[in-house]
């Protein structure tokens, strides 16, 4: 029983940390980059809201409650990353980011729903789509996301303390890199070709 639990959790972790599926990592990077270690609670809440969103759509998709065109989902996932990265570029260094928490949480949940539809497409290829497996898989995803966010916060700490990047510059540079990586994903989408 415990062996199956860890196996299923590991599937979720491996799914996120797979180098070929780096779109999820890019989204987490732009989600976390505006924050520093002292904001860890807010970042953890955002990541958890994202997990709730994609877990809901994963479960609905796995049980065929919701079906969406796969090409549309594969187009929308990089669009969510692009929107988040552009938002960071335009709000980097602004002091009022905390005032729009409700909108940020809602947007993160909505983007999680979209990303979860991508998981659901892949999940339908797995024979075991029991609710327990889905939840264990989601736990693995959450663990991997926390690891990625911790790495982004740690790199931000290093760049801002050792290399003396301003917080604004760190957000702008990392967000610009993500934009550069995600634009080809949007252009090469099957929906556009």
C-alpha cells in the first residue's frame, strides 16, 4: 500500500521535473519570481491554489466530465505562461502588487484549471484513473512545484545579494527569458499550424 503511494507520488514528481515538459516549470518560475524568501507563505498559497486548479480539471478530465480539444489546451498553456511573464515585466518594481491578491489568486486558479486539462489528456493514457491515484499524483506534482519555487526563490536570493541585481531587474530578466522560451511554443502550436 505504502509502496503504491510513493510510486504514484513519484509519477507526479517526475511528470513536473521532466525536462521535455518544461512548460509547467516556466509557469512556476514566472509565478514565483516576483517574490523573495520572506514571502514564502504567499508563494506556497499561490502554488497550492494552482495545484487545486489543475487537480480539479485533472479529475474532471480523467472521469470524462469535461473534454476539451487537445490542440486548444496545448495552445492555451503557453499563453498562460506568456500572460504571467508579461504581467511581471509590466509590474516589476511596482509597490502595489499586494493590493490585487484576490485577482492574482483567481487568475492562478484559472491558469491551474487550464494546465490540469493538459494533465488530463496525458492521464487518460494511464489505465489506473482511480481517485486515490489522482490525488497521489497531484501530491507528487505539489511536491515538485514546491521544489521548483524554492529553487527560484533561492536563485533570486543569490542574484539579489551576491550579484547585486535589483529585485526589479531579477524579475525583468527571468520573465524576459521565459517570454523568449514560450513565444516559440505558441508559434509552433498545432492550433496555429
